[in-house]
C-alpha cells in the first residue's frame, strides 16, 4: 500500500464545471474552454507558487503517511503548474531506484503509482528486449513508464494487479490517471479553485484548501457505493477499470479501458470435467505465483476456511517446487497469520490446523485484554 497525490492548475478553470454539474452540461462547458496562456501569475511567479505547491504536497503526503512510511517524494513541473507526490511502502525494488515519482530517461514522462503490479519480472524483460528501456531499479511500479512510453494509452490493458496511477507526459501535455480493474486501490478527485486534485484519500486534499461537505443524497441512495460519487459533495472517484485524461491543462475527460466479459450462460460448455478442474487449478497457481514476487517477507492470513487454506497450500507447493523464491536472496520462509477469539468461544479462525499441516512458521500470540483477540 502506498499513497499518491496530484495537483494540476487548469488553464480553463474559469469555464470548468464542478463534478456535481450534470454530465451533459459538463461536456458542453468543457468544450467551451479555450487553450490560452496563463496571465494570473501562476507561471510568471513560479518561485512563490513552486514553494507553495511543494509545501502543499508535503503536507498532503504527511496526512497519508500511514500508507507509505518508507519514503516520500515529489516532482513539480518547471512552470509550477503540475505537482506529483508519493509516499511509499517498499515491497519490490527496495533500493533508491524504487523511489517515486518515476521519470523516464529524458525526463519527459513522470509517474506515481500506488499498488502492486503482478508478473513484473516478465514484463520488465519483455520491454527491455522490445524497446530497450533502461530501468532504474527493481520496483514493479516502474514498468508503468516503460509500457506507457511504448504503447501509449493502450498500455493499461497490459497491467495486471491492484493499482491507482498518475502519469504526466510533458511532450504531449497529457495527464493520465487510472484505477485497476476491480477498484482495489482508491483514487479520488475534485476541482478546487481551478486546480485539479487527485489523491489516495480524501484527507490528503485538505492542504490544498478543499473542505469536505456531506453529500446526503449520495449517502441515502448509495451513490457512493455504485457510482462515481462519494460521501462528500464535489468529490468523485475514478471508477474501477476507468481512466481520466487532462489535455493541455484544459480538457478533462473520462473513459473505460476494461469491463467484465462473461460467456453466454445459454451456451453449453463441452469441456470434460477433468479439463475444467485442471484449468481452474492452473489459473489459481498462476495467480498465487505472481503474488509471491516480493523483496520482503511474505505472509498468508489463515481464516480457518477452505479459501485461505487453498492459497496457502498452493504457495507452499510453488515454494517446494522451486518455482518461486521469497525475498531478494530467496531465503525468506512463508509465514502464516491467524486471528482467534478465546478458546471455547466457538469462533476459531486461527487456521492452526492448516498451519500445522503446511509446517510453516506462525506469528506468536498477541492479545488485547479488552476484546480478547489473539493474533497467531
């Protein structure tokens, strides 16, 4: 888990409609925006604005430091119009090369990423051979730059994982933000005082002057759950499988890059039962394999149920077969974590029996007297 924050001063902010404006009116208003040179001193007074933006980004990242306590980093464009910030929890590529924001070799493209991108070793090798891209470190998130630089916007279809990302391409004057297919990682946005703001959490927007106001209608009709609305007025979220672009600091648009594609339920599946079973097993093994790629110790939460037991069993199988290695030196052992109530309560989700069967280390007991919860 990491945190990102973005601030972009919009050139056409006087004609921009807030996210609460009906979609039809918003589109019309956005088309009326004229690309023009800024005359409000935002460019001409960069020294002051740059310092202010740096301070705002630092305060924003401090507000979500719990998401990424390992390191903080910011990038501000030379004209002071755009700022990207990241607080990082290091999992892959623990060295300086994994620091964010990322920049390509000629510093024309910059990116911040929250999340984890699976199978990044294969993609890294593929992009090195395909385009000769020079990676700076071993972070999984850095593949975003290589893929975008080669494929453009279509690079999103190559990403597998849980993520929220933001990219600024200075040559195309294009800003891009996107969220993973299932919406596991959050990304909120709003426009405040002519500035497009995005962040992993709403409170990260407070240093920019944004103030929360309950959206009672969204809360009542579950708009915060099923739509792009949130529990606050004027604050939106990028939906799962969707992206946002801002071209020339002016026109904001949103689009969808992925959706579920289910087979026709009326079509008979003619595969033998054994083939179906093996197909499910192969996909699950692959899913577990790519999620075990980490330069830090890896643990599995055992709930006492079948699902976590299957995942733990497959992870142990892959390790025993030597198909994956844990840690930078490959010597880390798989650990298990379980939560249990007092014995005799009837609620045992410690997964002790699964852990004993797998013969993996278990975290020592930890209890809190008030609620009697034990973490094993």
